[in-house]
């Protein structure tokens, strides 16, 4: 990650959000890593070991063990467990997470996920090069159906694009097909409410859509998950950075009538 891109990306890290934006998102406990903790997590990362061929020092193992205990204390605030990430990105590339899931009940599992993630290694190394101390975000675990996550694209703090987040399997989710109008309305309404709270004018934001039942009434709700740079390094999902101008609003999702051409 170049210094220029880092200075752009760091504005979207969860620890740098405007405080009122936290009210639009998932309950989160944040704490800052020390330089020694960052170094230890990098040194014990499987990708670092593969690159360098060196085994981590006993000091680094002890450091990450103490870090695991610190993380556990924060996880204990959430009865259902937690989803734990850096303030920048999550370890969603971890094969351990793929096999075992990402819900963490203790810090030991978090360290295993971090040590198994190239994304975590890259972000910590980038932070270190730029003299930045990374944060760990311990977030309340929420059961989120695969279809219910969406990626929104903002220009000048206006929502100008919305995409199904889980798109790589080309699956057409019936929940989206049946509720597309309600989803779009709820996302646009939420976006208008939080527009002035966004840390930068052009940004990519991820949302969780859900419907609550209050007696016979059903109410659409939208929760902000995270924000990302409006940049080619951010996955555009069903949009394309090279071919889409984002001039007018469009909601894209897979459907049974037209399969999206992911090669565009």
C-alpha cells in the first residue's frame, strides 16, 4: 500500500469515524495496539514465516498471548461472541475462518485468524511503514444472512450505486428479488440520514438489511457495517471501476432473467 493510498484509506478506518457515525453501526469496542504488539502479530503471521523462513521469537509468542487475553476481556462484553478485525480490514481471507467461522468467543481464536490472514499482515506492515499504530475492533456478533449484505457507492456524500455484496457465486437470492424496492428505499433513506457523518465525500460503505416485526407491522432497518475507500482497490461487486461512471443511481443484483457478466 503506497503512502498516498494509505493517507486516503486511513480516513475510513473505524477508529477515525466521526463519533456519531458509530450510532449507525454495530456495537464496537476499540483499542490501539502498541508498536511491539503490531510487530509481534506480523512476526507470528504465517505469511511472514513463509516469506522469511524464520520462526518467531519467544518474546513475540508471549506478546501475542498477552494480546489474546486483552482481546478476550473485550469479547466478554458480548454474550453471543464477537467479530474481531483491525480498524482497517478483517481477516476474512483466513482459511481457518472459512472452516470454523468468524465468530470468536476468546482472543486465542482471534490470534489464530490474524496469524492466518495476509490482509492483516499487509495492513499492519503498511501502518508500520507510515508510522501509524493500528487499532483492533471487537464487534458484537450479528447473525447476518448471506443475501442481506449490500455495498453502497457514495459520490459527494450521495448514494449513487448499490450492489449485492455476495455476488461471486452468481446466485439470485429470492429475498432480494422479492424485496428489491423495499431494500432500495431503506438503503437510500439510511444514506440520506448518515450522509453528513461520512468521514470523506467519496466512499464505499457496506450495509446489513433486516426486517423487524412489530405486531402486524414490518419495518425495514439498515445497519452500517464499515466504510472503504472509493478506489480501485475496493471490490466494486457488480459494478466495474473501469466501465461505470456512477452518474446516476443504480441497484444491481443477480436475477433469474439476466445473469451479470462479471468479466465486464
